[in-house]
């Protein structure tokens, strides 16, 4: 005889509590990881350290994440998506039509780093030693380079000396953005967001109009 499903199924209230408990423990782990990367770097991050910070047992970690790389990639997903949105607007910016067109995407990128700087710095550090993270990070950089190159195309006539290699100029500018913003907002902010925006704006404008 088939078992009575009404007898074996967990009560709806209990199922809701289980889901809530899982969500709460997952959020505790994520919050602990973000706090740790704010204070230290990827080299000092470990499952034990994260779970001590979260106040949970080590085995609970593996109910939610495969390893530290999985934790970092999932935790940073929101930040990376926000950064994609900011970078995508670079591809749509046309400084020839609007002198401050680049300021808007630069400000958006600065605001992302202001919110998520320590986490993005930690992902960059992890990419240096983790193939899984490195693959995603390399693809992210490639897409950012494409956005920057799109922005530079069609405005070379603003300057007297167009770049010899547009793609490489775009790549160099993106690497400069990334390094500067990680250094500025990767721990405690070194300057105000407005100063960071103005600094990057002056450099981009100088390259475009050289």
C-alpha cells in the first residue's frame, strides 16, 4: 500500500521555518565573508574563518556553497552585475555629442566600488590563484574592454592624434580604472567619490582629446 502523503509531508508551517532558517544561515555566511574581506584579503580568507565570523558550525557552509570560490562568485554576483551596467553605458557614451557623457558611466562605476569595493578587490585577488574565478574575471575584463572600445570609436576626431591601436588604448584605460578604484575603495575609502570621478574623467578626457 502506498504511504499516506498527508502523514509523511511536513506541515506547511514547518517547511516555511526550515526555508527561513536556511536563508538566515546563508545570509549570515555571506555577511561574514563580506566583513572579513573588508578587514583582510583573500589570502586570509578560509571556510573556518568565515564560519567563526558567522557564528555557525563549519559543516553548515557546505550546505550552501561548494568552496570559497563558489562563495565569492555568488556573493559578488550583484556587484558584478551592477558593474556590467555601469560599463555597458560606456559603450553608449558619445563625448562628441555630450561633453559630460563619460562622467555618468564613470560615476556609476565609482558608486559600485563605493558599495562593493572590498568584495571586488577580493575577487580580483582570488582570480590570481583560482582557475574558476580567473576564467570569469578574464571574461568580465574582455567585455569591459569591448564597452570602452565602443565608446572610443567615432570620437577619434576630437583629438589631434588618434590612438595607434584603439583596442589596446581601451584595455589600458580599463585596467587603469580597475586598479585605481580597487586601490581607492578596496578597503576604507581613500578619497571622496566625487574626487575619484573627477580624477578618472580628466584622464579619459585627456586621452580622447590628445
